[in-house]
C-alpha cells in the first residue's frame, strides 16, 4: 500500500467532516483570485491533516480549527463588500465622473466590488473615458459595456470625455493610459446577463445614475447561453436593490433630466422592476453641493488628474456642482447619513414628471436628508475625492 494513500474509512468520512468543519469555500461569496487560492490551500491542508492523521490529537485539532477560522475570515471580509454594477450616462455632467471617483475610493477601502460599468450615452469616447479613469485609479480590468441603442444628446454641454481621452503627452501618446480597445466594450444587455448569472442570488446592487435605456433592455431580454431565465426573472433572482438617481418628488412639474431623456424606458424600468428600488431624487443632490474651488485646491497633489481635467472642461466658468449621482453610491456604504421615506410606488408620467404614492405594500422608497446631513455629506464627498487613490502611480 502506498505510504500516503488514505484509508477507505477516511475517504468516506472526509466529506461529512469537511462539511461540519465549515472550511469549504462558501459558494455564495465571490472571492478574489488571491483569496480563492488561499482558501483552496486551506482546504487542502485541512484535508491532509484529517485524511492522513485520522487519530486527531489536541494539537492537530487546534491547527485545523485555526485554518478553518482563517478561511472563514477570508469569506467574511469579502462578503461585506457591496457587489455593484454602475449604470451611467457618463459624458456631459461631471457628477457621473465624481461618482466613479467615489466608487474607486470605496474599492480602495474594500467596501465595494465593482462588477462592471455600463454606459448608454452616445459618443465615441464615453467607454474609453471610463476605462482611462479606472486605469488611472488602478482598476484596469473592470468590465465596461455600452448600449446597443445609445441615446444621442449632442447639445449637452462640453464633452469632457473627448477632451480627457484625446489629450496627449509631449511624445504624442495618450496622457491617460487605457487598458481596453473598442472590441472590449461589449453589449450592455449581454454584459448584464453574463455578470448577473454568475453572482449569488440576491447579492447585486445596480446603481443607475442615468437613463432607463439599458435597464429596460435587460428586463426585456430573453433566455440565452448565460441563463435560462428571462431578464425580469434574472433581475428578481440576482439583484437585491436598484439604487437610482431619477425624478423630482418636490416639484410635480419638473421633468428631471434622467427621466426626460428616455421617458419610455424609464417608465418600463420603474413599472416592471421586480425588486426593491431606492430613489435618489433631484432635490436631495441639489442641496449637497461640491465647492468649485476644491477641484484645483485639494486635488492638486498631481499635475495630471483626469477628474480635474474633466471638471475644468465641464465648467470653464467654475461654479459649485450638485452631487446628485454620488449620493446613490454613498447610500449603499453609509445609509445612516440619510433618512428614507415610507414605502410606496413611483409613477413616471408620459411628460417625464414623476409622482410618489405611499403604500404599505410598495417596493419603492426615496432618500431624504436634513440640513445637518447635507453638511456631513458635503464634507465626506470633499474628503473622499481629495484622497489619493490607493493604487495611484505617477
């Protein structure tokens, strides 16, 4: 008999013992590559200790327990991260870029696992800009997707995405490096279906700070090679929350931008979304402003900051910036900084205005803030965006 061949009794007992030991990697927790390798190593060592030493001594049991605790810590740390997909109309208003900065900082802190960024604004440099930002912040591998039916808004201000992407250094090379090419920006519906199908049930938050274009397409999608579920069924199974910046609950005559740009798809998204929705309405972000001087004062620690370049392009005549989109991100990580409405139902009218109707059985709520919370949120955003990225390299 080979020296290291385990007995039949050990081989039969191992699965039962392994399950009771809780050393197995939790299939409902997505680990990083390094964490997966560490967890596999822990499982292997645990297996060796048990199989080749069936007579457990106190010391061996202690070692095995410590290994199991180590594996559990790996899982717990990652389980605390919010898995998010960022849906954005990046390209005209700077708060989308500010929101991406905050996402990257929360990734630095181990609080967010960014599964990907999906875009729906027409423009050749929208996805390259997102990629340039993520690469600069140290996250070049994050998937980026684009809509099959992007919304055209050529009249929307200065296109900071074009300026940042097209800027070159003294050698004529792109000043802000990119890790992806055009072929790498996949169709948003395919991206959603592929990504959601691989996530644990009820684990993903979609943060939407733009139109309903891609979300409606996802809901209407058919079963495919990634999942036998329809889009609506896939969302119901995998998504725990839609955190969405849209609408205005204080002014019934205001057709808010994110709604007005694609009314039909926003109606479909709000009416047919099968799960919970947290609305971040216009009036909240309007009260939390980002002082214009902060960009060039607190973010001047490097000469070429893509966010500063984007801001100066967006605001050639500097003025304070409302923080609409950013608040949808902050709520996920620090919900205690907000109040929320009672449950109810959001209605998107044909003219782009919105209405909230309280209902105990409703799946919709919206954010509320006090003057004190507005001040605290403003300071948090200033401090977060001014911080140097963890993975920044000159």
